[in-house]
């Protein structure tokens, strides 16, 4: 499990433990037992401020959970779009580079396999498309661009952009 998600879970447990009914009730009881009105007011203000601070922390935790979920989840609309785009790309590539009949059948089978139901099932089983496909694809594209531009990884002087291109 991702360390960030584990840390979020620990933070959530800590905030929840601070806000149990008995804990807040005890704090209110102690505030009520104060002798003068000013110290009672300060105690209640402290309780309210602590609750508001915890509410803010819970909101932050929930947003971070949402971001973590969105990083590994692909919506139905995105899956449909990917399927359509993949099918069109394969058809377009076939017009440029004619394939053998076996290759065409294999590619069409792959497109049919990558439908909404299959992709959703994989996702429910914990498959992370962005990590498994997106990141390697991004790295592959970056390497292809570097190769085409003849950029070397050992020659990365940011102060002189011209030094990145071999002459």
C-alpha cells in the first residue's frame, strides 16, 4: 500500500480519536465546572476552535484521499474514449503500414478485449493503468524525443540549451 495513503489513514485515526463523544463531553463538563464566566467562555472557545481545526484537517484528509483515488481511477467516459481512440489509431496505422492478416486479427482482438467491462474489472482488482501504462508510455515518448533530437543524458546543462544538441 502507498505510504501516503497509510499516513492519511493514521492522520484520520488521530483526528477521529480526538473527537469522540466522551472526549468532547468531558472537555465540556470541565468547562462547565469552571467558577467564573470568563474562564468558562475561554474553555468553550478552545473546544470550538479545536473542533473547527479538526474539521479543517478532516477536509484536507478527505481531499488527499480523493486525489489518491483519482490518480488510479479511470472514469467510464475515459474508458470509452480510450477504446474508441485505440480502435481508430489501429485502423489509421493499418492504412500507413499494411499488416499481415494475423496481425490485424490480433490487434482487433486486443481492441475488443480492452472494452469497458474488462477495463473496469481490472481496475476493481487494483490494476493501476496510469502507473502500468501511462508512466512507461511517457518515458518511452521522452526517450524517443531525446533520441530524435540527439540529446544525451550526460549532457544536461540547463544554463546552455544549445549544449543539449549534438553537433
